[in-house]
């Protein structure tokens, strides 16, 4: 990547923020990340997951593969992971219930037959059919291929002769964050994200 390009993309680049116990709490951008680092609210983890404060991070400089921002002293590498110095809770913000998020939770896999036909041939299936009072909730919606969706139709699970791969649940916070990181994620984030969410 050319230096100019590295500097332009640098400030918008996503940064994973961990609490003091190395649990992911959010994804921010490099601009916010640098101000947290500068104010001493967080330390930056290097490729070996060693934490560095602002001065140590500056002293490390940047390599050609890093995204970077321009400073008076030259390019400064964007940290991929920040470790908060104080905060030790895990936020409990709910993940919005949407078709795409249910697919992601289920790793784009039909929860009845394990097929992965691709997103265009997937459906949302109500485990307890709407006609029987089933609601659209995390606990009652599953990813289904079209044949299974048709086969199950309006029957209840216990009458259908079909089985769920797993019980559908509301995603945990770390799962939600993992889903949020699907669009762009970095090798350095992997140890902190839930591993079971397969890509599309
Ligand atoms: Zn199926």
C-alpha cells in the first residue's frame, strides 16, 4: 500500500477494544482509538499481544504492511487491538433482530438439514408457526433452506418429524460483536472473537 493511501484509510480503520480482562467491548475507529491511547485510557496490543502505552507505541514506528496515520514524526501504525486500562464490564447492548443476523448466527446453515445453499436460497423459519402463535424472536426463528421451509410449513416441530441442529438463542454480546466484525476483521482480532461464526 502506498503511504498516502495508508494515511487516508488509517483514521477510519476499525479497532477492536477489549476490557481489562481481554473481553471485546466494541469496535471503534482509529481516530477514537488514538485519542484513547493518547489520553492513557487504553494501551495498544502489538502482534504478540503485548500492551504498549502511547509513547511506547510511537517509539515502535510502523512497518510497510501497517495501516498508518501521518504525524510530525512520520507515519504511526494504527493499532488493531486496544486494551482499556479501567473499564472491566461487558456491555449488554442487544443485537438487532434481522434476517441477516439470524443467518449469521446460524452460519448460513439450514438448521434442519445442515444445507448451505447460499444466502439467496435461505429462508427464515418460525419453529412454532405463526399460525400457532409463534412469534418473531431470536428463540423462535431459524435459518432454513427452501425445501425444509416448505416441508415444515405450518406444522409444529414435534409433528414434523424434523429436528433442529441446535436450540435457537439470542446471541451473547461476544457473539454480537463477532457478527458486527464480519464485514471487516483482522487476524489480530481472532483470539478475542467467537470462532464458530462461519462466513457466508
Ligand atoms: Zn434444509
